[in-house]
């Protein structure tokens, strides 16, 4: 492949050994490309031990730049592949070779992919569900389709299996897109909310310096489209004052066809008005691809919630428990609260993402009978907003672990109540990530007899 020849005899830096860069390195080694690879990562040898052993077995010429010196001497490299969580500023702050190239596994995947039938999905929330819905619909229609990206599957893990007529569905984060210079054939933007404006994950410290930077990064999904391509946008983006100017500029300069979606009323197991929008976006894509209505309806009816997205856990004494650990911002938790008509006992709190909890507090007062607060840097801010609107202090309890949180919720729940883990905060501090938080919640709920 002509593009791969660009890597021959080059000094390559792998900036962060996450899922996507790990898959890329294994791909390069399997192709036996003659190049020098250096892995740069803030974690030490002990933390990377499993990956370290795996890669050294495949290629003994790999070099390692770990620990405190991970972010130095980038001038030595010809090509640098950054993980999505690696801040671009950390690279650009250094003097690079005149011909040095900063890229990413996702950028390279787009350049090399055997098929141009790529569907990219982004948005602050809903992109994982929408990507999965599109994937399931295309599968049900008999298409050969691959799903990857932010949803947890690195594209270079299945790259060699892709054929020219296949379809690829990619969930793309703002950190994938911020330096992308290529766009998918069909792009989808689910929604925009303020997000990623401060670093929260110590292993992935990337963030956007302003709301404009964040929205601009997202819009890169459509920026490079050409005639014959499609952009699918949430109708609400036309009236979103924060991003109206950017959307207007996008629609005025685009060669691709733009269509909007609202809500779908197709029968589904998914709860919440927001999921009606996710379904509508997936339906628009399916129709562009040429999937028949009956196949669309059947796939949607059979689709179940993704883990940690308003996922039903258990019914105990007519009390239903839901895991919405993926809700790491107030807007997501507000959407979750609006998905139920019953009284709610909610688990809130966690790491600080510079969020404003004023609107959330108002929604909590309206819909929640009790609040369990998980200790974290953002939790006092939630408490403050609840006190401002005179939410009964006796109807809150601060806890230091998920076990106590579940026990407290169980003690206050009666028949027909909802117990909802939807923290409105990042998980770091008490938990490794939102997945661990959700898994621990589910484990504790399932212990209840």
C-alpha cells in the first residue's frame, strides 16, 4: 500500500499507548514495516507491563520513553501518532523537524481504509447509542459492517478484514476530531453541550480551552466533506445559541448535503426522549444507505440499552434500579431525570469538570425524593446549589463508597420508586472511570436479596 510506504525508514513516536495506538503499533509490526518505533507514555514500566511484554515479543526494535521523560525530545521523530487523550499543545510546544508530521491512528485509518463507506458519529452525548443503532440496523439489513472508535474497538484491530464494499461506523470524540483533516462519507452530530473544558482523567489530560474550540473540533467531522457526502444534524442545533454561528458557517460553506432529524416514534426498548432523537439520527443514516423500513423497525425494536446508559439493573420489591454512570455532566443527568415519572432516589457527585449545577438542582428538587451524594471535588458545589433552592437537607446523605450509597438508596426506597445512578460528574477520585463506577453499582444492587 502506497500510504504505508510513508512509514518506511521513519522514526515514529507513539504518544500514549491507549487502545488505538496499541492496535496501530501491532498493525505496523505485523506488516513488517521497516521503521523505528518509540513509545512515549507518562505511565511507568510496571503500569504498562502487559502491553510492554506483548509488543516486545512482536518487535524487539521498539524503544520506550516512559515516566517523567515521556514528553521530551520530540524533535527526533519524523511522524508522531497521538492518542486522543494526548494534548496537541504538548507536541506543538516543542521544536520539531521541519518535515515532522503530527497524526493519529484515526487519521491514518481514514487515509488507508479500503472502503470509503465510512459513517462518523459525534456529539456531546448519544454518539455511542447512535453508532450502535446504525451498526445494528445495517447488520440486520445484511450489510457487512464494522463498529469502532470511542466505543472501545480500535479500528486497526479489524483493519485487515475490511473489504471495499463494507461499511464502517465510527464513534468519534472531539479529541479524535480536533486535528483531523479528512471527514467521513456520512457524518452525524447528535447534540452539543459544554464539555471537556478542563482535564479530569490523569491518564488522558486533554481538554479544550474554550467552548468555541470544543464545538469547532466536533464540526471537523463535516469540514472536509465533498459533493456526494452527507451531514446529519440535530434540528435543535439550529436554535442552539452557543453554536449557531459555527453551524451557520458550516451550512454556508458545505458541498455535502445537510439533513436534520428530530424525534422518532418507532417502537423501542430505550427510555427517554433523548433516545428518540438518537433513533431518528440512525434512521436517517439507514435510509441514505438504502435500508428498507421494515428492517429498520425490527432492528430498533430489538435494540437494548448500552451498558451504563440508563441501563436497567434489577427490580427489587417493585423498586427499579438504573445504571446511568455514563452521565458525567449535569445536562445528561437532567435528561435521565426527565425519563421517569416515578419518585427518584438519585446518586450524585464526583470529580469536578467546571460544571454549573444550578439547573440540575432545580430538576432534582422537582423529581427526587432523596439524594445520595458520592464524595468528590464537585459534590460540595451540588450541595450548595441544593441548599440555595431550599432542598430539604434531611433528604440528602453524603457517602464515601458505592456500597454505602446503594444501601442508603435501598433504605429510603418504597414500591414504585426509581433508584438512579446518574452522578452528573466525572468518576475520577473514588473510581478509575465511569465503567468501574457503573459496574460496582450494579454489583452492589445485585447483592440485595
